[in-house]
């Protein structure tokens, strides 16, 4: 096992093991990679099903896309991880109705590079373009437009799913669809999706910036003005204390109309590049309370100096961190986690208490992102639900962090909230049924699609997301 | 599974009667740990630890017969622990004997016994655990070493040298497992008041098993690879390690 071994046939190959983790680089586990061969998506679906039927009992499988979920939801110790690079065959854009049929291995970056120049944008994008379609479905991802447009699943019209019971075509009203969207890859392998795109006339965003002095101020601003804009997010300085606690830079955005565009050049140009890449030698102490405090201060002052309305590119408004390659290495070998929760509207006191507790913690934390969610998708264990969501990155392996986050979990559960599975790497499994009350419906459907629990992940084992004995 | 704060959900103790390991387990079950496997030769002391653990938690505690001196059985028992009670997220290697330095000095059999229980058995156990971890793809290891092994002293060289061997083995095993994502912590306690040290004169900076356990939990959360407990012992040993032999032999403990 210690040596790299390879298993090959004409239809598949297995390589590794390699040490794998999510974007937060903690925890880590050894797993192999499964590549399925075939002339196109349909042929690969059949080959994957054949592989599962023949080898499934001794080979558990974790669907893995680009590894942008933070914790252990795309790793599987002593199991097989799928390879997103092998699932890039279908890319059929239908301009008559603005829909795209696409293989699950394509990323939002791929889609934007192909279709922004033709005047179409993805319906939902998170803070990075480097997520696969499979991952976007599995986490039912959300973006800055959730309060208006909902989550990724809302714009997904059809899914093709390879589970041990067959190749299934799923539509939004199907229970199997509701279990698969937001289902963290545990119902089977999504091979293809049909999604709605939105038309745009320029590749620019009209951005409105407002700086707030306190958490109350921030909450008020978002409540009053969110509905006026398609995109909305507040960046909270979690290292500010006292009267400045919760001070924020709020940015609202709209796709710029062609009529508003000044200056020459292609209105739909889109070609984002890396400006830098972080080498894998950053020590864990690089991000300390001083350096992060200075960064946050700069960000806040930049917000204060910003013009109230400005024009930005898609990449600088939606994906500022994508400009720095492998920025997760900044946190050093010990890694980091992202804590993201949602609490219902009305639980603003819980939100404020959470911001206060996180500001007091003796760890450096960059800006936290605060946003109001619109209505939920109805998918069984999808994360977004109406309320306030807060997300922030924290270096792991700091004394006291485990207890602090447990305390926050308790507050959040008590007010009817939940943490986001795609970010989690540490929640207690006993809280999952309270956070996700429809988990039994999810389990029932997942068990129907995959009775032997062949599709599993390290997260699923840690949190018993399928049945305990699977 | 092990979470991002290094907290395990299951733990096996090799040397299951160890009071220090018992205290560590009591803290782990307050976090994410739900399943404990105590492996040792003495069911009475393991039963005692089991009842202590279960008085404060609902963790399942299994007892397995395991003897560090029966080196031919070690691999079989470890494999059995993983297959019957696994997955095991965290393995604590805690077994050991102090021996009686003054009477053992002239007994080849006793010297061999101390070296076997403190080094040969644990090294074999660690190797068996390593193999199982590479199979299951993850895991963590905690080894209870001793400051006695850092610089072996005239007054307890039989015990000290066995711990020195274990310490070196465990540190380097940890190095070899780093790139596999398997985390190893070596703990060097000073004098700990336990059954093993009952009747001995307490050395400076002595502490209770519960105090050691608290330091160990913190080290796991911070993912340290080597700790001294109490922390001050690190500095004491730093000085002691560098004393010339002529002076060192006059240090009274």
C-alpha cells in the first residue's frame, strides 16, 4: 500500500494512493483516484455503473470535483475518488432558451470563459470560479444573489445520476433530485446537468459600496437596501472590537447594461489571469493577529475611500481570491477551516453574539462575509434557508478553537440555524438531525439509490450522514 | 474519523491500565470520542478505568487482553483490535514498567523484561498500528515517553534507556508518517504520581496524571509533535542534557 500501485483495465484505471484533503487542508486522508474511460458521457456512465456492479462491494467511492469544499466532504480514506478531469465531454449550449447541458467535470470557470463572451453568465457563482458542476450540485451552492435568485439547484433543470441501482435522469420534483442537490455526493455520481444561464450585455458589474460603523449599522443597511440589488454582501472586520465591533464594507452589484458602458473595447471580454501563486512553504505563523489586523484595516479604509458607485470586472467583484493561486497555502501546513452558519431572520441577537465571540477569539481571522439568504430550495439537506449567513476562515490547530466553535454551534442550533456541510470539518454529529430536520427523507432516498452505501465520504462517516451502519 | 481540530471519534489504548492514558481518554470522550478500546494484561485496572470513563460519558468501552511482553502475539492482537473494534482513529501507546533499578542491575532477566515491556513491545505495537493506519488511510498516534529517556541517568538507567529507545523510535516513526497524513505525538512527562511511582520520592515538578492529560489534549489540538509536561520540564532537560558528565552525576535525582 505504501508504494504507488496501479490497477488498469480497458475501461477504468486506479492510481495512488495520494494524500487528499479539502481546500482547508485539514483533515487529510489517503485515497486512490478512479478514472473511467469511454468515448463520451453516456459511455462513461455505463462503464462507471459496470465498475460499481463488479467492484463496488470492496471499493467505496467518493465523488470529488475540484476539491474546493473546505473539510472532508470530498475525501475518502482507503477509498476511490472520482477524477473531474475525466468528465468533460458534454457542452451543449442552447441559445434559444439559454440552457446549457454540461458534463459534471466542467468548472464554472470553463463555462464563463466559453459563454461570457457570448453574453451569458452562470446563474449562481460562489467566491471562486473553480468549482465543478458536480460540486455545485452536491453542495447546492449559493452566491451573492441568493436573496433574489436562490441556490444553484433552483436553476438546475435536469440531472443525470449514476448510482448502484442504475443511471437515473432526475427532474426537480423527484425525491431523488431533492436528495442529490445538496446531498454532498452521497446519492451517487452526477454525470451531467442542465442549467439555466442568465443573459448579460457586458462583462462588467456596477458596484455600490457602503461602509458601516458597527454590526447594528450593517444589519440595518442590509435589511433596508438588499432588495434593490441582485448581488449583495457585507465584509465584516472580525478583528475590530468595542464600538467598531462588526464594522463592515458592504458591496452591492448589478450586471452593467450595455447602454451604461463607456469606453471602447469588447463589452463582453473575459480573460481572468492569476497575478500570483502562493508557494507551499508558507509557515503557519505567517498569518498572525498583527498581520491580519493590518490587512483588515487596509480593506476597511479602502472601502471608505471607494467611490459610492464604481465599475468592476466580473472576476474582481465575484472572485477576488481566484487571482491568487493556491491561496489556501497561506495558512501553512496545519491548514484552516471555514465556519459558516445561517440563523433565521429574527435571530439577529444570535448573529451579533456570534460576531462578538468570534472577535474575541485569540486567532487571526480575515474578513467574515455576511449575507441575507432568500427562500430555501426545498432540497432535503441543502444549506441555504431564509436568514443571515456568516462565513469566516480560521486557522485550525489553535488551542481553544474546538470549544469556541462548539459553543457557537449550540447558540446557532438553539435559534434554529445550521452550519454548512460543504465548509464543515468539525461539527458534532449529534447536532446534524437538529440542523437538518429533513435528513431522514434524505437517508431514505439515498438508501434507495445506493442500498449498500457504496457512495460515501470521510465526512459522511464522521457525521453519520447516511445510516450509522453504512 | 478525525476532525480538523485533531479530535478522534475512537481510541485504542495499548497499555490499557495506564492512569495517564485513562485521564487522556476521559478528556477525549468529552469531545468527539465515542468508542474506547482498552488493551492490557490487567482487567482489574482496566475495569476501574472503564467505570471512570462511563461515569461521565456514554462512550462504549471494550476491554481486550494484550501483553507487551508477549511480543510474538502483538501483531495478531493489534490486527484483531482494528478488525473487531475498528476503525481506530487514535492509538495511545502507554504501557510500561519502572522496574527496581538497584535489584535489577544484576539480573539479566529483569533488564530484558524492562527493555521488552518498555521498548520492544511498544515498538512492535507501533509498527502494527502503522500498517493498519496505512490500510485505513488515516490515523493518529500518541506515545507516552519520559524525560528519563532524554538523558539516561545513573539512578535509573535500565528504565531510562528503554524509554530513550522508544522515544527515538516514535519520533522517527512520526517523521516517516508525516507525508502520509498520519500524525504522531511524543509526550515526555516528568515525574507523575501514579501506581507505578508509588513509594518513590517525588522529583521536582511532579504532577498528577490529570495534569499530564490536560497538556496532551492541548498538544493534540495544536498538532504538536513533541511535548514536555509540565512545560517547564523542557527547559530543565535542556540544561540537564548539556551538563558535562562529571557534573551531571552529582545531580541528586
